[in-house]
């Protein structure tokens, strides 16, 4: 199996693909919202510390497991230790739960891109437009299917000719678009109907300057939990993705150098996503505009901001949603690859057959997700106090329950069963230095499991 395993052509191809996976919808809409909600700079500082410690430990572990076993997540964990094969099953279930609703949201982004590129952005900014669209019977399904099929085409062509090739094109474009829109948002000056003048630079201060006003120890703990939860989205950890991508890394590549680049790439994009959104939303909508979360920020607040820009808003809005499509697509590709590679290794079928099977499954479940806003609409309470319909339920199960359990199990497996030496030996087998080795051992054995357990308790409403 090891001899036949395909691989990325070089470390740059791997870094771009892994970074493309990490830079997705979570960075574009969730990161800015959390930063605005959790004290701006306070969230940024805590997030960056966690990236370099907690996130680093889990990212390194998953990539090392993938490269050492040369297997997909479904079979890799059993290869590490026979009694921990259930972790592989969880690592396959997570992306299978995520991809249907991720494709549905990707379809929403595609819809808004089409609206802006055809000069109908004013409609998108009107009250009730977003709700009106997602509650339609068939249009959301069509856009979801288009987005999912675009993802499947890339995965169908494989690692080097599909995933790596697309990542090499999309990621540089994505970076240029994100930075360009971020710089533009800082130049905005807006006078509202009351004569109040707000600027993008004022919004930047909200984003960058740490604020402890009115925050006690419990509030800071909430910020830590929010930042840690964001890391799952930002670094694509506990989803099986990095195990799958790690299995395609060549044995002579410097794994630690690649990990450092992924951390840097992801953090910079997440940071600039905040610069792109928070200053512009603040300038045009004030502090209340920043209180919108998730879909509200992306599909309600931002279109209104673009329309406030006048004629330039149509261009900026088009470019913005094109950028979000690229971010969503590179992430969705990695999610599907984790499933397809698992099917290939477990059932010994071809990539083409595995891709077709998973695409059909995702299409069916994705259609059910879309119908969750119309024919199959219902709401149920979740343990964390929120109410949910189909999309929210899938998101809750994958991100708030299974992923923390998978990450805790991985920490126990590597930290206490095989010992950290399992990963350390894999990282250093090329003779390269393992930076932060001592930190890694402490994190994987002690700190990360405790933090993950607390996150799980918070997500399930226990604390």
C-alpha cells in the first residue's frame, strides 16, 4: 500500500492544498463574528496563542498519523492501534455529516455571486431576500448540486491532477482578493442619516484593540472556548482531512516546515477576513451590524454594505462572493477527499467509483438539508440552549459532539497509548528538527485533552 500511495508533487503543493482546506467558510464568516463578539483584540490574542499550542499539537498529530500509516482516516487509526479503530469511523462520519450542509451553504454563496454579477445586488440587500431564497422549493437544491458537482469533479481527478492543481490556482487568487478587499474596507468613510461619521479605521480599532470592559473570568473563559472551537474550522482538525492529506505527503518532505507554513497561512487569512468584514460593516451599519452571526453576517449584512457603496458596491460584492466561492470550494474538496480516500482504502475500490458513491450520498442528504427550510422545516431544542433544524443538527453533531470526542481520543491514543514518540519519530525521520517538541508533548498529553473535555461539556450544555 505504501509503494502505491500517490502523493503531492512537492511540499508547496501540499501546503497550498492543506491551507485551502483550512481557509473556508469558517474563516470568512465565523471568525470575524466571534472576534467582534468576544472583545476584538482579546479574541485575536487568545486565538493566536491557541493556534501555536493547541492547534499545533492536533495538526501535527493528524498529519504525522497520515504520513506514517499512508492510509486514510477510516483505516489509519486502526493501523496505529487495533483497539482505536473506532476513531477512524468517527473521522469518516464527521466529513460525511459536514459535506451535505457545507454544499448547501456553498450553493447560497453561488446564488449571491450570480445575483451580484448580473447587477441585481440591490435585490440581495432587501429585507427578507435571504429567507425568501433559502425557503424556495427547488432553487437552493439546484445551486447546492452545482457546487457539490464542482467539488466532485476536482476530487474525481485525484490528488496531483485535481486537488493540488486547483489549489495552486485558487489559493493565490484567494489571497489577493482577501487582502485587496481588506485594504479597501479600511478606506471607507460613511455618514449615516443622523449625521454620524464612521470610518473603516474605527472598525479596525474594535477588531485589533483588546477589550476587557465588563468581562470577568467567566467571560474570558467563554472567549477561550470560542477561540478553541474556531480552531476546528480554521485548521480542519478532527475531521479526518489532515490524516488524509498527511498520507499524501512524501517521506522526504520537512513536515514541521510545512506545518509552520499552514499555521501562518491560515492565521493570516483569518486575520484579513476580519479586516475585510469588520471595518466595512461597522462603517455602514455601526456596532449593531457586527452582532449578526453566521448566515446573517454573510448574506444579510454584507449585501447591505455593498449597496451602501453605490456603483462600486456591485463590483466589490461580485469580487467578495467570488472569493468566498473559492474559499468554500477548496475546503469542500478536502472534506470530500477525506471520505473518498476512506472508501478507497477500506473497500478497495477506485477513486472514480468512490467519488461517484459519495457524491450521490451527499446529493441526497444535501437535498434533505435544503428542504429543511421549507417542506421538512421543524425546530428542536439543543443541549446548548439553541434551537435547530436539519442543517443546525448536522452542524451540532459534527462540530460540537463528534469532533471533540475524536480529538480527545486522538490525544489519549498518541499521548498515553503509543506515546508522543510515535509522532516525534515521524516528524524527525528526515533528520529535520522538531520545533516546539517539548510544548507538543505537554499539549498532547495534558493540556489539550483537558481543554477538549471542557469544550465538549460546554457544547453539550453541561457547563
